[in-house]
């Protein structure tokens, strides 16, 4: 870090071009392997650029257009610990296989549409998108890209992209089966963002299986956004008519279910008269907090390690050209106190015995 | 993605060298701007490499050695949501300022010693290290590097590195003051990893202020590792002699405090006879879960946004050569139900009213 460094930062391709009396595009081509520029001119430009401190982005201008051993990882909010965990596993899996991870984060509440074209400019071998909503614009960007795009835990019809996800439909059907086994009658679904495939598929798998069993889906609370606060509010909504509360609630993800459990606890401490029984609660993801003693959340555990490995395999062992991978891995129902058989009494659901 | 791509992957510098009848080191030098190789040879090598699909790592072999606009972010486990949050904020701050983030993750339980030299090989403008233990070997790697290293929420004496951290000593003293105001007498500290500066400084700030006030530090539970499970076990340890439990406990971080609260709740439901009162509990970090209704954790809130901004500023506006930044930002005491005045009764501490 020298003083000259401060000066160097400001040098641009234009400065280099002017110093040598060549055009800016010639400077640009000098940094691109296959571009037509004479070896002598290229060498002169590289020398001048070096002395002036001009440098094109090493990634954007990779000398050769082949594999960079760098993967672009595009993430939305990691406020949901499931995605923080996924991010870390991706970084480790890729690192172990000699790849580096270039991280891009979509601002909270934004989708990745604005970000994806930026990522695609880099010489990355693949782009992995997680935890961010996708739109048709993204699908188009995927299509234009020669870079493989892997959607993690998301699908997007029409996108020329690989997908790796948990089998949301089949997993959600397991929840319906479990509630049926518990003989629940008034079943509710608390939805996440309705523009996500995860939310749509979980609702669809749940309601389809209920229909097959001749059981009605008693109520859907819409407008959730996959946050603790949304789950808390949804439970308050479900409890507003005390005599007519659900006896089983499937939350579209774990962190909403934790909010729901907390709202339920407060209700149980304050409601008068006390409700006849505590609703069974099931989430989706398998985050660590669901196992904490205050929650003991029953949930669908996503096979996160296998999902990450499957996505990384697409990078390291790409399928033949034109083939798109669509991997759906099975989730597992984990039963804890929040939806245990027989239907939980208030005592059971608030007192959590835990072995650590 | 063509079939030839699969073949191309296997090409090495050696293949290129053999095809042209030059040495491997000549191939290597062709990809390094300042290396001595004639323009003609370089052009021939680049052409051959392109057709064979050989490509050196674009980052490792940056054409010019100046600023890459890429920052290496070295992270340990993000099992602690504080660091997941920090990671995301770093990514966004850097992105907004036109920098890209190259992410490196230390395997769980490992320190960054093995990783840092790898990161330093890349053409990154700076390395930011968060949530990973550091050793003298790391300090030496920093010293050898011409790349600025920024330790986030860590300090390491002897390291030629910038540091940005919360003022752990002064913040921990606030906790001692608060417990004194609550008239607590039997004060305990639950430690995190004892090889971390965060743990050492928090214990020191807490015990020093107690000493100033003539209050004894009744007990230190050592051997924690900053996890929920460690906090849970520490609380069980503190409660083994029912008549002699602490009346105030400072946990070295929030997530341990949440484990402690859960162990305490279970104890309150099962202990006979019931304990005379509930200990006041304070954590450190300010993670979102501390605000959840089941916990309502009093804590020191670290000024995370300001800390990230300060660290990023070192990257974007580096200090004059030879100057090391040592920023210590003040934490804020946030009082919630877990340590409210007057000392919490069992009812208060388990019933959490929350406004969302």
C-alpha cells in the first residue's frame, strides 16, 4: 500500500488509450485473449497499463474464456437460518473441490433480477441462486447466459436452469398424513411469500393429500413472508375466534412456526377460558432452532447436505450439453413435542424435555 | 457447454508446454504480465492455451497486480446468527461500493490459519476475517502479506492487521453496572471459547467493574464454545446445587444465553422445592432471536451496521501506509424481561409479552 496506489486507482482504460494514442476499444481488446490486436500493441498496452495502475477486473476480463474455477453464489436474505446454513455448506463444498465462491447478495425484499446479469458478466463457471425470488426476467437472463444456472430450492418454469430442491409436494403430503393420523379435523396452512415455488408446492402437496383423504383444508392464512413475525401474527389471526381455533397448523417454514408457537404460548397463558386443547404444529426446513427446548418443533427436515452436494455436482461434473438437471430430494418428517401423538395437551406442548 | 468442454477441463500448463515445445514455466510466465517472455511467444501460448482449453485461475494470475475490486471474506461457522448477519451486511456494503466478495469458510472447529495463506494468493484488495479464531501463524501471514487484513470482532496482539470490534470491555462493564443496580449478589459468568479475544475481553470488563464496585465474581463456568448447547449445559451446571444458585448470569454471547434460559425454564417446571427467585440473565450480541417472545433476552447490542461500515471504509479509503486502524465501537445495553428491574419473579421470566 503506497501513496502511488491512491493515484493509480483513478487510471482508466481511457487514460491508457490516450497515453498510447490508441482507441479505448483497442485497450479493451488487449485484455481479451481472442480479440484481434497485434502482439506488439498488446504488449505495449499491458506495459503502459501496468505503469499507470490501470487494471481491468480480473474476473470480468479473464484472459481466456474457459473455466475459472469460480462459482457465483447469489443469495437473498439469510435471516432464515436455513439459508445461512446452506450458504456455508456451499462455500465449504466448493472450496473442498478447488472452487472459489463469489458471493452476491440481493438487498432485502428485492429479487435477483437486477443482480443476475451482473453475475453473468463474470467469468464464473456456474451461478447458484438461493433464497431469492425469481422472475421471468431472471429466466431470460439464464437463457441468454452460456453459464449454467442452478436454482437451489426454487423452481421457475421456462427458465433454462438446473434445479435442486426438496420434494416439497411429497413432503407436504407427509404432513397431511400425520395430521390425519392424529385425527385432526380443523386444519390450517400458514403461507409464506406467494410468489415462491416453495410456498406454492407446499400448499399444493398439503391440500392435495387432504383432498385425497376427503379432509377439508379448513383455513389458509395468506400474506406471510417466511419470517418469525409473520408466523406470530398468523397465529394471532387464527386465535381471534377462541371457540373456533384450528387443531392442526402447517407453517410454510420453520421460522414462521416458531413465531406461531410463541404467539400460542402467550395465548395459553392469557386466554380465558382456556382452550380445550393445543393445536398441533408442523414446520418445514429442519433448522437448529426448531430443536431448542422452548420450541421442540415437529417439521419436515430438508436433506440440506445432500441437496448442496447435488448442486455442487452439477458444477464439477456438468451434464451433457442441453440436458437440464431437475433434482428433487425427499424430505423427512421429524416428530417432536409440537405435534406429537396423542394430540398434545397444553402441558405437553409448553413443557419441553430436551436431551442435549 | 459442449462435449469438448469435458476434454478441455483436463488440459494443463504442461499440455500447452508440450504442444509448443516450450517449458512449463514459460507457459506460466505468459500469463503473468511483468514476466520476461517475448510478445510472440506469449501470443502463441495464449492461442494454444485457448484452443486446448487450458486456463490459469483468473484471480490467482491477475494480469496486473493492482487493485482487483475483490475482497476476500474469511468466515468461520455462521451457526451464530450474529455472523450470518455480519456476512450478509459485508456482502451488501461491498457490492454497493462496486466491490465483489470472495468467500472462504473455515471448516467447523478449525481456525483460519490454513486458509489465510490461500486467500492471500488471490489478487484481493483486502482480507476481512470474521468469526474465526486466529493464531500467531495468522499474525505472521498478515505480516508477510502486502494485502491489508481486517480482523472483525477479533483482535490479535502482534498481528499487522486492522481491527474493528465492539468495545467488549466497556460493554461488559455495563452488564456489571446493571446487575449492581438490580442488587444481585451471586454473579456468574458463562464463558465462550477461551482462545478468543471476545471472550477474554468480556470476562475482563465484567470482572474489573465488579472489583471496582467491591462485588465478588461468584463463579465462572469455563469451557463454553459459544453455542446454544454449551449455554444449556452451563445453566445445568449452575443449578446443580439448588440452594446455591446464582442470582445473575452474564453469558459471553446471546446464543449461549438462549440455551441457558431454556435450561432454566425446564428447571423451574421440575425443581422441587421451587427456587426462591429467577436469576437475571444478560447476553452479548443483539441477535434477532433474543427478541423472540420465548426469550426476551437482555443483552449488549453490538453496533453491527456501524462496525461493518467501518471495516468496509478501511477497504475503500485505506489509511496512509503503515497506519493500522483499531476501531472499538460502543455497545448498548438493551433491557428485556430476562433481566428487568425489579429482579424477575419466575412468572415474569417465563411469560413474555411481546409487541410485534
